[in-house]
């Protein structure tokens, strides 16, 4: 299983166990000053996308608290961020 898949499955499981809706989770993140859209949360738990940017990684840390899972348990399942910008374009040439 890829780390991205492991992250999405673990996130989905933690959300289900919490009994919270994505709307409620978004509201709790917002209360903590960590804005994340419901669409992003949905993409993360479905595996369509994964958090990579610094703001998104802060959201994962807040999610761990909101969902009452051990600190670092979700974050540790994420693969390294993909290269962006000039570095990523060089690899395509």
C-alpha cells in the first residue's frame, strides 16, 4: 500500500470513528485558525489529493487533535512533497 493510500485510509477511518461530518471538522479547523475547504478534506480522505504545502501540513496536525488520534500518526503517513517550480520542470526535459 502506498503512503498516500495509507494516509487517506487512516484519515477516512479517523473521521468515521469521530462521528464528525466534514462540515463540522472544517468548522473546528477554522476555529483553530486553520482554514481548509470541505472539498480539500474530501479529496484527502478519498485519496484524490494529499496535503503537501506547509499550510495543509499544519491542518493535518490540527486534524490529529480534532480527531483524537496520536500526534504525528497521520502526518507520518504522508510521502515527501512533490517537487514544484523550476526543479520539477527540469525533470521533464
